[in-house]
C-alpha cells in the first residue's frame, strides 16, 4: 500500500501497477560457443541458415542458445503511483480510514507519511448567524419566549391582568435565557460584520 502527499491519495500496486518491474538487461550480449557441423548439416542462425556444403567438418562460432539474459529491476513507466509515494501497511491505511470516519483529518508530514489530526474548531458564529439563531429560538412554539408574550396578549384581551403579568414575566425570563444561550460574538470578524450594518 502506498500514499502520496502531493495527491493526498492512497494506491495499491495490484490496481495501480508496481513501482518497479523486472526486465532482461537490454545491454546484454549472449556469450559465444563453438559448434561443429558435419558435412551436409545445417544450423539455424538468427536470420539465416548455415549449411556445411563441404566434405570436412566445419566449425562455427554462434551465440549460446542456452544462455539466459540477466534480469534487472527498473522503474515501471506504466505505474499510476506518484513518484513521491511512500509505502505504508494495510493496517496503517485502515487505521487512517477509521479515524477519518470518526471525524479526524488525514494529514501528511514532511517525510511524506500520513497521520491523523483533530479538525480545527469551527469558526465562531457571525452577528447574522447569532441573530438568526436567536429569532428561531424566540419563535419555537414549545421552548421559545414568543409563546409567553402571545399568552400575555391573550390574557390582556380577556381582562386577566394577573395571567398577563405572569406570562410576561415568564416570557422575559425565557427571552434572557435564549440571549445567554446564543451570546453575541466578540471575534474580530463578527465585530467587523456588525460595524457594516
């Protein structure tokens, strides 16, 4: 298993091709041997046939047909694995994927090897985001503050002053709780956003 810092990818040599291949040495020249041809015998050379047309045995120096070219390992020109790839174990690769599934990030070090890191904390909300969150919380029909103020208005309409006062007090308390739950941002970006309004 391989991984590349430049592509942030993972590679399998069985799928993407091995980094190296073994080939016969292209510069190898087979050794020569001497053979004897009896009168009338022939010998197949690479592109011609040698025949002894004489009456005496004839000797020939020919490449040794049993010689085997030495092998050498060379870079595979067809591999899809990037040149900067480093080798990791399948177990290490699986651990990286498991960490990523749990919300961690995969990063690569200067040496090209990957490691897991925790994601950066989310940026603080902007003024606009905080305001939207507060408005949604105020209007929540079960936990918001607006429902109490609506109840106070209903009580006032029916002449229930005590009920209106109790509902208003509950609404004010919930309103302040919501503002505490969604505090106004104080980061520079939010301050800048507020200044533009």
